[in-house]
């Protein structure tokens, strides 16, 4: 008979997943920094890449706290997000929209990490891993701060909107509804 899985098992499996994801995030941030056109965005990516490397080390500490080796488990969600980022870099690299697209892709990574770190922090607290919960909370707050910074940068970036007619993908407005006749048939 198979042993019953516990919350501690779920915590460990998710931790391995996030460990992989964070390592991929470091690589993606470095690539994004090279592709960014805005100096402010490039600096934000470089800073968060360094911060993410520290987060990887923090995850190693969490593994130590729970008495498990620091091993990564392939995170298909992160592979998908990073793969999509690569496609978007090919499609939009060098265009006016490139920095906005980079921000969008990076925020997808951040939102995934925010969800996972929030979950791990909650589980760590439930399992009595108080030191691990504190480390995970520190990382969670850094991820939230980065997400907010990226939104601020996106809002501040200049973007030239197409001015010529027909260059927009927006649908034509629907015709106004016809007024009903006040006369009723007798």
C-alpha cells in the first residue's frame, strides 16, 4: 500500500518546483535586460535578476530547514511562460512595443511566483517551519515590489499610437439601435 501524502510532501514538491522556476527566472531576467530598450527597464531587470539569485539561495536555506536536499523539479508552468517570452522577443524585439511586451512577459513570471511563494509561506506556517515562512515572506514581498515597479515603468513608457485610419485592430462601433415606433398596429 502506498503511503499517504501529507502537506509536508506537498510543500516539498512545490518547493522543488519553485526552485526550478526561480533559476529559470534569473536566466529570463538577464535575457530581458539585454533586450530592453528603456534604460530604466533594463536596470529594473538587472536588479531583479540579482535579487532572484539571492532568492534561489534563500530557497536552498528553506530546503535545509526542512532537512531535504536542494533539488529542482521541472516546472512546466515556468517553461511555458519563458517559452512564450522567447516567442514574444522574436516577434516584438526592436519594435515600439518591445518594452511593453517584455514587461507583460516578466509580470507573468512575477504573478506565478507571487502565487507560489504565497502558498509556500502559508504551508510553511501551518507546518511549523517558522524560519522558512519568514524567508518565503521576504521573497514574496520582493516579488510584489517588482511587479508594482514594472507596472509603474509600463505606465511611464512612451508609446506612439498608430494615427492612420485602419491601423487599429479595434472593431468598428456597432450601429445605434433603431427607435421603436410609438404607433401600435390596431
